[in-house]
């Protein structure tokens, strides 16, 4: 099984809870940063994380990281990464991301260059010049912070706070991940009563 690096993104202030959850799943190589928790695991960690992390918003698979001060460096750094190991021939792979405090500040330009570099890499693997992108979705995410580029695949699809049980909701319901965090911080246990007299859409009792 692969030893891969995963990034669980969280709401600010919930990183320690997500770290605790990740460790409870058996992954102890954990690093906490602002808005995210980084850990290592195998392919099963992708599935287990998406299924069982209650306080994470998304689970990203880190493909690589490098410094880029120019668009040429961004292109070559992106192209050098093993995209073919994760993205199949018919995949749809849109690119989204952000840039902060970096020389490469134009997000649309960075999106276009990263997309082109990934295509060039896949051309060498699949021996074709054009990709229809009519298959499963493999969203590419990038962050550029102080000229350091991190490239990832989004393994979650819709945000993990969308549990699937709320088809219709009232106005501005409490986010499910935040409700789960509140329950964890309250130290509630199954043998204790839980009272929520102003339950609204019922997010806290459900969580």
C-alpha cells in the first residue's frame, strides 16, 4: 500500500479536534496547521477519512510541493509530478486554487498553467494529444503561499459537512461539522442526556 500524504481541511479553530479524530483512526504521523491537518496513510486512509472524519471539511491528496517564482517554474514543477498515478485517461480534472503573498498572484493564469502542465504529463503516459474529459471527476486544487506551491487532488467531492440527511433546511442552519465539534467539546457521552430545547433544524441532536 502507498504511503501518501493527506490534508484534512477544517474551519479555523477546529484543527485540534480533527487531529484527535485522525489519531483515533490509527494515523499518528499528524501535523496541525491553520485550517488544516496533515497526516500520512495508505489508500484506505482516503476512504476511512472521508467516511469517518466528522470535523473535516475536505480530504485532499497531496501530489507534490515546490517553490515557483516564475510561470516557467510553475509549469515544470507541476509537470514533474506523478499525475498519471492518480488521474485516469478519461478523467475530468478542473483546476482551482488561491495565491497569497506570492510573486505568482494571478489565479486564472496559475490555473491555466497548471492545467496545461498536467495535460502534458498525461500525454506522455497515455500517448494521446487530446483528452475528452468525459469521465469521473478528479478536481485539482492548488495553494501558493509565499511562493511555495502545493498541488492536491480533492477526494471528497461535495464538502464533508453535507452528510446527506438534510435535503431541506431552514435558513442558515448550523454547519454539521461545527455541530459535531460542539458535541465533542461538550464531552457528551451516550449514557448522558442531551437537551437542545431550541433545536431549529435539529443539527446538534442528529450529530
